[in-house]
C-alpha cells in the first residue's frame, strides 16, 4: 500500500505545506520526520488560516493520526501552544508523539545564538530555535528524549548533568549567562511533561500496524534538500536529515516500504539564511517576485533571497532523494515576468559542470549558465483557479513549455502544479495514494 514521502527539492519554503495538505486528504497517517520549530507551514481550512511549526499538516482532519516522528526535535512549549490553539478553535488533535524524539531545552536556544556569533562568516543564519544544539546533543548522546522527559527521576538526573555542563559552556566558552536554575528548568519542563503525556504513544506500533493494515501513510519533510546535514551546502544548512533517507530514519519505516518520493520544486529559487546561492537576483525582478509572492520567512519574518530556478540543484536533489514525481509550486507568482531564465549548468574556473560541488567555497565560485524562456501573463486569481479546474493543458503554453523542459531535463514526471495558495488552485496529475 502506498507510502509517500514529500520533501523540498531546493532551499526550503517551496510550498510543501500545500502539497502535503493536498495528499494528506487521502492519507490515513501523516508522519513528520525531521526538524523542529524551525519549520513553519500555513494550512487554510474552511477559510481559516492555521500556522504550525511542529504539528504535522494533516492535523485538521480529525480521523487521521498525525505523528511527530523520532527524527524531530520538540520545543515542548511551542507544541503545547499549538495544541492549545487547536483545542481553542474546536479541533481535538489526533496526535501521537514519538517517545524517541528529542526535547529542545532552554540552554539550546542560548547556545544557538552564541554559536552563530562565534561562527562569524560561516554562520547559517539559523532560526534561533535551538535546533542545531539539540541535534548536537542527540549525536553526542547527551540529549534528552521525550521518553526521558516523561520519567521524572531520570529527567532530573540527566538535567542535573546537562545543566551544569551547558552552563559552563555558555559562560566559559561564549561569555554569556544562562539565567535559569536547574530547579526552574525542572519545574517548567515537568509541567510540559504533564501536558504532553497523553500524546506520547508507541508510534512505532501505530506506524507498523497501519502498514500491516495497508493504510496510506504520508511522510512529511521539513526544510529541504540543500539544507540537509549530509547532502546540503554544509555548513549553511540545518542539522537534520531533510532528504528521503531521513524519512526512513526519522519515522522508523524501512526504505523498501516507500513507494513514492515527491520533490517539491518552486519554479524559481528562494532562500532564507546565509550562504551562496548562484542564481540569486538583486534587481527589480527579485523585488517583484518577493512582493508578489509574499516571500518573507514564515518562522522568522525575514525577507527571502530570490533567484532564478537552478536545475543543477534540482538534478542533484533528484539524485539524493530518488524522486518519483515533481510537484511544482508558485507558477502564478512567476507570471508577469517577461523573460524567465533557468540555470542549466554552472561554469567553475572556466569549465562546464552539472555537478553539485561539495565545498561551499567552490559553490561560491560557480557561475550560472542560463537558458531563456518566454514568460506568461498574470491572469488573476479567479482565472488561475479556473485553469486549475481544467488541468495541465489549460495552462499558458509558455508555462507548459517551461515545466515540461524542467521535468524532461531532470528525468522526473510532473505530479502536481500549483497556481495559487488553496487546494482549488492545484492541478493534480498523479495522486500518489490512488490504488494501481
Ligand atoms: P536552523 O534549522 O534554525 O538551525 O537554521 C539553519 C539554516 O536552515 C538557516 O539558514 C535557516 O534559515 C534554514 N532553515 C531552517 N528551517 C527552514 C525552513 O523551514 N525553511 C527555510 N529555511 C530554513
């Protein structure tokens, strides 16, 4: 039975929330497998906007189980706020938290800021949500898992060690002060534990009994390929496995069970945070796209950097994720641009390359080489919706040519085309959960 993964193919903010929402309507289980409150997605449901950082996008369907996977790092306060927000608006969250997920602690936030300052020019421009330090503790086996937070005695023991250690690092190494005492943190987090306890479940059993019953499972990724801890442009990415492999490790589902991997591709490039972006634009076209598309970070509100679509990135993304289909987003935002460029390859030190360099220093020196396409007119919200209802062939011819070129160049079929923010503004060419 289909198990599908949805991941971002570029630098994040490709519009994954909308694609996940679209497929979630057909799924029985939605599992988020990586990241934490650094992600942000907006879901529009019955005319109301909901913003989530941690909760999976299927939460507004009460009959679907939404799982916070073991690959995630949880800021308990944020999660409780999101749960309370749902309860207030009349939704009972059908939520299960993996006991193997890690907990973001107050010292992680302080360290996130301090480490960024110390990194200077190599700072990633993080969201300051404590993500990197929490994953670092996880890898060093200093981390506190949800299961440990639920065990007051064990939590106290671990906190005792960690509080001392982190205070020394924050004060001794970074010259800052961590203001909360061990007791204060213990009391605060014990309260959080009580609130979250009803949602902590054996997610492994939930997932695998669903697989045994042929249920449809959607694995929701946060961030995107170029931010992956292994495959991204290190060190300017995030600290989790954002790619399809991370869907397996972050949920406890083996790779042989995965049927579909959908890569979400925004039809131009956007990026929040620092590091090189070869196709970046700093001109009136970038301003036009940023304003038209409201390209400001969902989590931090930062203006996003804008550029032309980069096919070296998309091709690389296809390789490291094994995409079976592409979901294009923001076709409407790019409309009205007279001539559209797409980067087909780079030159590095005068030589043509189609490969993604491993070193950010080499990446910085890559010069994009473009192919030019004729743009398409903006037809307005209503007309885009009408086009969406008619299907791919109703799209402006120039847009069809642009999308077909991308799909052919990277050798992956088109599954979805998004021409606006809502579900009605989406052309679904392939429903990943349809029985074959
Ligand atoms: P962190 O994940 O907060 O540690 O940030 C590391 C890098 O990933 C920074 O460049 C962030 O701007 C970027 N980043 C993290 N989460 C997202 C996201 O959801 N969308 C886009 N960029 C993100």
